[in-house]
C-alpha cells in the first residue's frame, strides 16, 4: 500500500479553500500590504459577496416588519441570516488567524515527520487519517449537493407550476434586498438568479472548508496522541529488549512526556483559532434547527424539501464537529492506560516511577476543546443542542402552531 503523505491529508481542505480564493492553510500572509491583497483577491471577493448577502437579508427582514408580515415569513428569513452570518464570521477568523493556522499546520507537519517512524506508527496513521479524509470529503460533497439543490429547487417549482397553469411564477431561493425589483422583469431576474447559486455555493464551501480544516487538524492531534500512547506502552519493553537499561527507559519516558506537553500546546492553538467561531456555530445551530423543524411541520411540496435539506446540512455539520472533538478526548485519555501499562515496575529508579505517576495524573485531565469555554466539543454537546432545539420547537408550536 502506498503510504499516506501529510499533503494528502489536507488536499481536499485546501481545494475548498482555493474555491474561496484562500491560499493553502499552511501558507502565511506574504510580507507587505499589496502582495497580501493580490494573493487574497479571490478571498476578498468571496467575503464581500457573502457580507452583502448577510446585510441584504437583514435589510429585507427590516422591510418585512414595516409591512404586514406573518410569523412564517420571519421564520423563513431567519435561518438564512444565521447561516450567512456564521459563514462571514468563519471567513473573518480564517483571515485573522491565517498566520496562526499556518504555524499550527507547520507544527503538525514537523510532528508527522518526527513521530511516524516504525511500521506500527504508520498503521496508527493510516487507521486515523484515512477515515478522517473520507468522512470530511463525503460530508463536504453531501453538503455541497444539498446546498446547490436548495438554490435550484425554485426553478423546478416554476417549471412544474408553468406546466400545469401556463404561468411563470418567479421565485427565489432566499430573500435579499436589491436596489431594483428582482421579480419585476425578466432581465433582472435571470441576471440575479445565477448569483444566488454562486452565493449558496460560497456559503456551503466556506462552512465546509472551516469545519473540515478543524476536523482534519483534530484527526492529526488524535493520531499524535495514539502514537504517543503506543510509545508509552513500549518505553520499558523496547529499552530492555535493546539492553539499554534504566537510562534508556528514562530517556524514552522523558521524550514521551515532552511530546505530551507539546500536544497539549497544539490543542491550545486549536482552541484559540476555532473556539469563538464554534461557539457562534453551536448557538446559531440550536436556534436554526428549531426554526427549520417548525417550518417542516408547516409547509409542503418543494418548500418541505428545501427546509429538510437545510436542516440536514446543520445536523451533519454539528455531528462531524462533535464527533472529532470527542475523538480528541478519548485519544488523550488513552495515554493513562498506556503509561500505567508500560511495565514501570521493572525499573528501580524512583525518579522514573515519579515521572510515570505525574504523566498519569496529568492525563486524567482530558484534552477538551470548547466553544468559547462554554460548550465542550463532544457528542454530549450534540445531544444537548438537539434537546435545546426540541425545547424551542415545542415552544414555537405551542405559541404559533395555529397561526
């Protein structure tokens, strides 16, 4: 089997970033303002497009309240605003944290080279990274397909209506304020509608690029913890087998402790880059999922399909994030059993025993990434978000279900 390379683990993520005009995640900003602007011209264009969409949706919502508006119309507009707002925030974080992300990826690259030495290490690498690549790739593809379907469903509805009524009833995938009447003329409508498809694609890609970057880096962190656990489990055995004695075991243990501290530092890096955006993501998702569930119970036809697709995008995204956050916790806790099972009793050094005890004690505090130090990124949080969404949904159904 051809061994996996570090570049392959980030290939699909870098491709999604490139679609947004963002350079590869390991590339920092070039020195100078003009070179940075030139290198990121595509990103600036994507950001301005998504930012205008968010502002346009807010203006349209304001105009809705200036006339007679139903609650259903508001609930239709709110999820789109939330989705675009989160997307803009993720783009801002990717822009502000470019150098930090590049440094973090560089650290993982260096650890990839230094940690993967034996065939057993490669087996751990393959078992961790290849599933991560497949999961993120399939999830991104599924979300892109659902996002494109969301934006082109109105065309199918218009064709269906024209077939049975003979009239063209112009519709849009979502509502944005424009300085002209989009639905008032054919030339405006068919000029703007392709832009809606581009906007939908941009929003989906930026969400997936950010989330897949987090998940791939989380998989790298998990892989390093599993390799560390493997090394801990063979500290004494490997040393004695080579005839190195106490000094060899102590040296290997000290290296393992140093690597453990470095991995904790990498987790702090990830927390600083992704924590705030994931908090907004989790908070917004709990509200948006609730609204989508409410809309699903009140609409029919192609609108039902649209809202189901929209909600599935959020559910899959949240599940993937929480699953890899949980994987970090489990991988960091695996160091406890590995350190305890390293046959430390074969060594007579008190300092060696004390070091093993300290690493066991430190590993009892698992590495947990949090969304703004409030929500731990774990499967339990995914369950809590669904419970909160269900509570909001039942409240909406009770108050507005018959309106």
